[in-house]
């Protein structure tokens, strides 16, 4: 029995609220390091990310039904692609991007993930290519990105480089979600997400080897608490999202992703001191999210 598409919105909202909280939480950790006098390099940010995802992955694997049995049945190259896309490369660029831009701008750039889905799904899943109308809407979305980067508001840092990093992050994240459709017959969402987060997190920890000696300095009580919350966000959010990808078509989920950047922008503006939305972020956000939503809802696959 096919599920009604209306049932998708509540779990998507849960994902959006969880993932949206990640933007201000990560920025708050960065600000905390500055306030306590810790000079942070990129290796430290990747170590922070790696610990988060390793813990999140372990937590999911502990509650998965039969992860080892599913591991044996699943083609390993697809698991590697999932781990590299959904976790390692996505968050390698994501944490770098958030260190360069504001939380609200980073959240808005997360909306570009739906555009990547529209391009990757025909290449990897054999769905129909976007029609002329969808291509035009992609161009409108690109204009919106340009406006948001041009006048993002206070606390934006380096908006151009930050936005490019976040867009690269969403590309790899979309690649990972599309890859999950290739292993869903042999591995459930909890095990797949657990392995993806764990192996991607371990890879980030290994990449951040220059910062291993700074664990005690970086992870004080405040940062450790934030890390545990973010690990929970990753585990629950990705488990729900991967489960939804089995039950609903990619275009429908892509149309729902607009809620994620909205939640991220709102939470960033509410909880991050010193951030405000400039006219470019507001108008650009309307163009990006509006064109994305219209493009995916009007598409026929």
C-alpha cells in the first residue's frame, strides 16, 4: 500500500528542527573557543566533527537490528561511497564553510542540496531530466544565491568562500543520499546511517591527526555537551531521512528540504549573538527556497 505524501511532512519537520539546530550549535562552539582563548585551526574543527559523527554512528549501530548481518549482505563499494559522501566530504566542507560564513548564510546555502538532487537523480537513478521550466528555476535559485552572498548581513565573515564550501558540502550529501537507494534492499536505515557516520567520522578524526594532542584543550565541558547533542542530531536526523528515502520518491523529499534551511536560518538568527539578516539574505533566501520548492513540486518523474 502506497503511503500518502502528506505523512512525510511531520518527520521532515523533525529532521529540519534537528539539523537546523546544528548551524547555531557549531557556531556557538567556535565562539566559545574564541572566548576562552583557544586558537583554533582547521584540523581542530575536523576533529570536532569526527568525534561527533563517530559517536553518533556508534549509537545508531547499537540500536540497529542486525548490523553485522546486513554488513555481510551489502556491497561494500556502495557503503564506502555513502560514508564518503554523506559524512566525510559533506562535513569536511561543511565545518570549513561555517568557520568562514555566518550560521544563517550557511543554513540558506544548505537549500542547494535539492538542486543537486535534481541533477544527480537522472544520472544515478535514471529519472527524467529537469524540463526547461526547471532549468529556468535553477537559474533563479542561482541568482538568489548570488544576492545572499552579496549582502548576507552582519557576522557573515567571508561569505563567498563560505557559501562555496557549503554548496560543495550539499553536493556530497546529496550524492550520499542517492547512493543509499542502492543499498536499501540489503541494509536498513539505522545500520546504513550508523556505518556511514562511524566510518566517515573515523576518517575525519584520522585526517585531524595534528590536533590529537589538543583533545583536552578543545573538548571542555561546554564543547563535550554540544558534541553529544550534535551526535544525537546526526544519528536521529539521518536515520529518519534515510528511512524516508525508502518510502517516498526523491522529488517529494527534495521539495520538503526547504524546511531545513528555514529552520537553520531562524535558529541561527535567534541564538547567535551578532548575526542579522541583510537584504540580500532575505531576498536571496526567498528566491532560492521559492524556486527550489516550485521546481521540485512541479517536476514529473
